[in-house]
C-alpha cells in the first residue's frame, strides 16, 4: 500500500496545492467540494453533495461492514505570509491547519481503495466523509460534523477513522494511541458593564477598562488556584475590545475566549468559576453579561480502532515510527462521528516536519507542511480500512 501511495505522490501534491491556493472558511467550501466531488466521480464512486450544507460523501461498495473515513475541508481567516508558488490566492484566508492535506490524502485513499476494489472486491462499504466547517460553527452553534451527523452520514457505520497533520513529528512518523482525541470546548462571551464619560473626570464614571484588570487576574487564577492540578484544564481570553477614543471612557468592554477540559466535571467547574470571577466587576461597582456557547464534549479514541491503525503503521512504516500521543487540549468535532460509530474510532497524527529548522505549527500565518508526508498518511489510512473490511 505504501508503494501504491508513493506512486501517486505527484497527484497528492497537486490536489493539496490546488486546495491550498483556494482556501474557504467554514460552510463556504464550494470550490473545494466541487473539486472533491469531481475526483470521486472519476473513480466511479457514488457521490452526495451539499451534505451538512457544503459537505461531500463518497460511497465505495455497499452493505456491512462499513468503515467511514473523514477529512475536514475548511480553512482559517488568516493572512498567509509564506512566499511559496502555491500560496493562498484569497486575501485573509489560508489553510493554516492542514485541512488541505487531509482532503488531498483522503482523495488519495479513495484512489487506492478503488484500485484495490477493482482487483479484489472489498467486503462492505468505505464511506468517505469530506466535512465542512471543523473550525467554526453556524448561527445555531453547529459545526460541520454535527450538521453531517444530523443528516445521517453515520448510519450503519461500524468504525470511523481520521488523521491530522502535526509538526511535532517528522515525515514518516505517525502518532496513535488510546486517550483523548480532543478536549471539551466551550466558547464564552463577556461584556463588562460600566458607566462611560469624560476621561478627565473618571470619578463620575465606572470605568470598564479599570474593571478589566482585576477580572482578568481572577480569570487567570481559575486553573492555577481553583482547579484540581492533576485534571487538564485551560481558560484562555483571546479577544478584548473596548473604547474608540483617547479621551472617552467607554460604557463597556467585550471579551471572548475558550474553556478546554478533559472530563465533564471539570468542564462544569470551569464555567462556574468563570462566572464567579466576573463577580469582581460587581464588587467594584460595575456589572457583566456572560454568555456560553457550548461546543463538543471531550472525545476518546477506542482501543479497537487504535489497534487497526497502529498495526498498519508498524507494518508499513516500522515500529520505530509509530509513537504514543501526548495529552493535548486541542478541540475537534470528530468526536461527534466517533460517538455514532458502533466500534468507535480514532484520529491519528501524521508527522509533517522536514526535520530541519523551525517547526511550522498550526494556526500560524507561516504554517506549511513537507509534502513528502502525504503518501504516508494516505497509505496508513487506506491499509487500516482495507484490513478492517477484510477481517469481517
């Protein structure tokens, strides 16, 4: 399988670069979806479009067993600073998290498994899920996986697999193991309320910018002093906006951020402590508004799915290139699919670092990958899926 994947290196690279040059944010992936649907039809797959708004589903074979393979297609609202010939052509949008690579590799998996099926028909079905909007939610606070699941894409699925590029490991390595696929994620919005007025007469006001300092201190103390130190937890304030003039004290300051946790008890505790921290504003004469937009619960790999990927990785890449994952607090909506598969699923990490210089980490304007990694991710996913179907 690795030989087959390396034989289509050029095609994988072309797909990845075409998608990278035309990035699209969540639920707007029309160009990417059209490319995906066209390529799947060329392979002879049954194709559904417009699933979960802009998602694409490809079907190879039918019946049971059924293994689903997922790739996310959306990009981020970020200006790329890489000086490369395949750089983003869309101002303010770039593939800074590797979803272009995920999509290209899943097209590669479809190519390899379609070839294999023509040579010796696979039992059951491989269902290819090209998902929109992993990074964002819509007006109803639903992500792409949630929207696709609502439309029944997981009906009859026994196991689901996905992969995600990581600059923490070099090309030729994968990372797979039991544990947390993604942390629980809750987004919050806070409005600190004061009483605006003339900057020269602050004693007639309740300055929300003054309130901001002690409130931020209280928020930063939640994990340090209000949480069990052996339970993973994160509270990050990522956006602060207030005021529009140098001589006017504003009426309010707005904050946005995220809470991450690994279990439901800690998840509830973080939100309760966050609201307690906001009480500092009231103690100083102001007030607050607090809104929580719940995200996905934490998701865990299942042992059976992990073992299929792990063994495929060992046999194709060598045991020295298969690593156990470190605990992280990234959030992902893939867990929505895992919860609906009869035997669960796993997301494995694919090393994309070239082994030299700085590691270009995700969600950065300089993010990029070593494209030599593409056949490795393609081969491992294709091999794991094929072995699973043949074992039934």
